[in-house]
């Protein structure tokens, strides 16, 4: 019998008496699972979405294949799975996969637009709590702005219904936004509304330096996405709106990440965790789909990928002279989103500098005083002194 407040899919054990990992740490802390690339919306800025009825549906992993991967992940110590997409709730087997994950003892992170949350899904999340906050993407505060982004008639009412169901069932959730021309004037309204959500401890985050298509499948869509990106100056002003809070966070970033990355391509966390796409291909991160950096799980296993393939991949070095002359020598790594995934989406390579991201990083650095007007960060030799001065002034 399950007592009130107990989770029927988890058993509590004493950590002092049970050595879960038998003398070693977990091989995989978290698994990202992209259950589908399809979405009920057609957002103008999206880097991945396919139509709800796209033929790709026939190539998506069947239920039992997803369960097999989840089971192996659990055997490797995985305690959290993130279900994303596309829109993961489009999968007819979502509830089955969700319960299966919880029975494995995993926490479940759900990324959703909330439009497909109905009473059945809400009841499930209430009865079997995910143990992680549901993350909801919000595209506008009015029908006009919301549906100008989603290009899906009726999606605003569906979104409101989904949010209402989460609130009625007291399911913990947070919201995040995408800053676009159609909703830019609603920032204050969105912030005020987000502040009424109990689990929003900070103002909502915005996407505004939008990624291009992960599959490199549509130059036309990429042109639209580029036109929607915030300018480096505008994006910097928005991110630095709460300057004191930002400088506090920047102190931590500088201590950890502000240094030239050198010729190694992967100076990030890619390859330490894992992401499985909708078709069973393992990626080092959600955005990187370069053929040299992905692993077909039909031909191997999660364990083999994590212990053999990804470690070799992380030793890859840049060969592009432009990258070696600039990115490899630039100390703004903690401010710059340049990485193999971004290079892949923009150029189809792993080591081509992305000019837009470079401009964004330099705008941020100038705003907080790490660079002077007209300076190139890769030409600064005494960068350690500048970081030390920033840290001292931000205490």
C-alpha cells in the first residue's frame, strides 16, 4: 500500500547503508531524449520542428526501442531523463514512456509548449510527479502575438488550457520565452505574469540568439531565423538588465571558463552526457549532428559510446586556420557560444568561426569592461589581469 505523499514508483533507501555505484560514480548522470522532431506548432524561429504529420514519424524509434535505451541508461547510473522534441507530447506512447522512466527511478524533465497538455496528461503528472520542474516555452501574451510566432490557429487557447491544468493540479512548472518581433513589446507583461508562478525564482530566460536548423535541411528557414535574431547590442542590454545579478554570475563564469580554449574543439561538456535523437542516433549534445560526432545505437551501446567513442571524439582538434588564429586564442570562452555544434549549424563544419556569435561575445565583453572599443579579444595578451580586475570590482 502506498501511503499519502509516497511515490509508488520509487523506493527509499538509506544512502549510508547502500553503496549504489559499488565504488564508482555513475557513468551517465542525465540522458536527453528527443522523442520526436515533429511539433503541433510551426514556430518561425525553430531550429528543428517538422510538421505534425511529417513522414519522419515512420522512422521514429518504436516504444520498445526507447524503453531499451532508458533501461541501459538506468543501468549506467542515469538518474534524470529529459524528454524534449519537437513536442514530446505528440508521441502517443508518451504516458507509457513517462511511467516506465519513473519506474526505473528516474526523474523526468519535460520540455513542452503545453498546448497538448490535457486532463489525462495533467492527472498523470499529478499522480506520478516528475520530480523535476516542467519547462514551458511561451511565445506571446496575446492571441495575436502568440499565433504570429506559432503559425498555428487555436494554439493560444490550447496553451492557456495547458497552463490552467498544470496550475489546477499544482504541478510545478517554470516558463521561458523567445524574444521575437511579434512579442517584443510584451516583455514587461510576460515578466509580471511569470512572477506569479510559484516556482519562478528568477525572471524568465529568453532565447534571442537563435540557432539555425540542426539538420541543415532548409536554407530558406535559416534566412528567416537569421532575420529574427536580436542584434548583439540589443541582446546584451536585455541580458544585463539586472546588472548586479549578472556581474555576480559573471564572477563564477570567469573563474571557470574565461580562458583561451586552444586547439581542442570540445572545451564544453559535450560527450560527458548524451542525447538520443528521435531515430536512435546518440549525439554528444542536442544540437550537434555532424556525422563525425554521432553514434548509431543500433550498432553499439550507450556504454560503448560513453567509454570509447565520445572520449575519442573529445580529443578532436581544430584544423581551420581562421579558428586557430581567432577562437583558439580568444579568452572570452565564458561569454561566447562558439562551439562545434554552432559551427555545424552555420557552416557544416566543426571548426569554422561563427561571426554573429563572435560579435555577441565582444558586445558583452565591452559592456562589462573586459574589452575596449575596437579590440579583438584574441589579440589581448594580458587577459588574466582584465579578468582579475573584473572579479575585484564585482565583489
